[in-house]
């Protein structure tokens, strides 16, 4: 059974892909997918980044960010290139979600760019 948080991430995938297609993104090309991670604990975030790197994933440098409520967090992205297909992206989402849970950091979903 899929937990509620993971199901919400899957629903987001469906919505974002639908919106991109409606806006005319090029479905024939791979899209840059950025999976977002954050934590108030830099050491936990750094360990997650090292774990992801050891898994062969492309990890961007951690940086400090500020949430809307003023809370300081540390964040990094894992970047992949994928077809704009929900099944493929949701497989990644599940892996990223599990990585975040294992490392006790937050997985903040994913984003991409419009492709012409």
C-alpha cells in the first residue's frame, strides 16, 4: 500500500505532466528533472547527498535557503534526464522519497522546464 504522502507526489506528477503537455512542451524530448531535498540539519542533508552520489546520481551542491516563514534550511537537487512519462518519473519519485526517508530529510518533490 502506498502512503498518503507518496500518493500526493504521484498525483502531482500527473498534474504537472498534464499542464506541461497542455502548454505545448515537446513530449518527444527528454526533460531535465530536478528532485528537491531539504533539511534544517546540514549533516543529515550532506549524508543524503553523499549517499545519492554513491548511487551514481547527479547531485548538485547543497546550499542554504530560507523558507517563507523565515526558517533556514539546507537544500540540494538530484538531476536526471527523463521522458515526460508518469510511470518513469513516479519510479524516480518513489526512489527519491525512500532515500529521503532513509536519510531523515525532506523530499520536496520535483520540477522541470518547458521544452520547445
